[in-house]
């Protein structure tokens, strides 16, 4: 229950008072788990995951974000919320995790593992694993998720090349593999990774002219990227074509902008950004995430509700 004192659910942002808000870092033994949903308005498999993400966003122990991608725009509907930055981030995760491709709906849990975005039980289990690591400092076996198995199967099987293995991924849509890829022999799956991550305190405070991000120290050698995400807490879209034609879908905590704002090496770090850097961005929430090697394990995160910055496009 301690986390409720310092972390506010994203969907509650509109009820907060206007004006500069500070996000207090949690105590050393706890922090929110970062959930990233890669989704698309053009993907018929995604609406259940979009709805689930809305439920996750109400949990006080997570920062849940939707990152709409662009590669399903070819299916007849251009995603009105998607960005190439989100697509690049998902592909960078695929490379870091050793996956052969990308798919939707995909959830990345704390930068550690991926889960089909509509599988609530698997997502809850992955969150619980990370909370155990954070609370107790114990090593927990980390599965690489269904996407790795799918990618291996797709490479080994000529029949699977270029089609979605929906049955194996619970209805997820998989980006096609180029037909020119050679058929590889079966490979033994890598052993589960066992990790112990530090918990790095992150605090954000704002003045009328600047934003200050303060990150604490942790022992050991680190090379972590400090990411800043601007979020829109709730966006409803009427989809006029493609696989979801005629549907109205609500997306939660949509990433409208993301950028790397610093590198953390283990020593205390303070980052100052001018207020002008936030101008014009349609958002009512801000997340700061400290992530090993850019796309590795999340080791620090916090969220700030900013209803005074919200703008309608």
C-alpha cells in the first residue's frame, strides 16, 4: 500500500489540481512496473489488448502506456496515433531480446520480457515476477515470451514464412517474414535469464521555467538511458477502414512523444530541461524511465500527472 502514497493512476490525472506537480520517488525497495503495449488501429487482434491496457492503467503499481505502431497502416487504415518512434522502439526490443520479428498486440513488461497483449494472466504473472525481484532482490527466471518461439517457428517452417501464426500467439498479428529468408534448423531455446536489478529512485519537479529530473545512485557499473514519455490519458478513435472498420476504440496513456534525455552511469544525476521543450505537445501525463542499455531492464521509473498541458489535436 505504500506505493499509493507516491504513485497516482494515470486515468485519475484529470481530477488533480492544476499547476506544477512533483512526482516523489518511491522508497528504495519499490517502484512502479513499466508496461508498454504495442498496438495498431489497423490490427483486428488489438482491441482486447487495448481494453486490458485501460484496466492496467488504473493499477497503482504500474505505469501502463500504449505505443501505436505504423507497420499495419498498409492494411487499409492509417493509424491516427502511431509514430515511427514507437515502431523503432518495438524493433529495438526485438533485436535486444533476440526475436526474429515484431507483432501486435505485444506487451513489454519492465523491459525484461514480452507477452501477448491480450493474455491477462501472463501479464499479471510477469508483473508479479518483477515485483518480487524489486521487493526482495532475488533472481527470478525470465521467460523470453511467445514471440521468440513464434519467430523460431516461422524461420524453420517454409509454410510459416510470410503469414501470421495467430493460433500460437493467441490471435496476435505477426509482421510477415521476408520470403527470401533461408530455412534454419531447429535451435535449442536459450536458458531463462536470471537477473537482479537495482532500484534507482527517480524524482521530477517543475518550476515555471524548467523541469528537473533527479536520479539517485546505485552500486555497480551501469549504462542506462533516461527516457521521457509524454502521454495522453484517454483518446477515442472512430476507425473508418481496415480490419477494425466501423469500430470506436478508446486508447489509454498513448505515447505522443518519446525521447532520450540523458545517460545514467550509477552516480547521482540531475537533468534540467527548459519549459519550452514541453510546449505544444498534446499530453496530460509524463513518465520518466531509466533503462539499462536503452532497451534492457527498467531500473527506475516515475509518473507525473500534468492536466494543465493537455491539448486536443
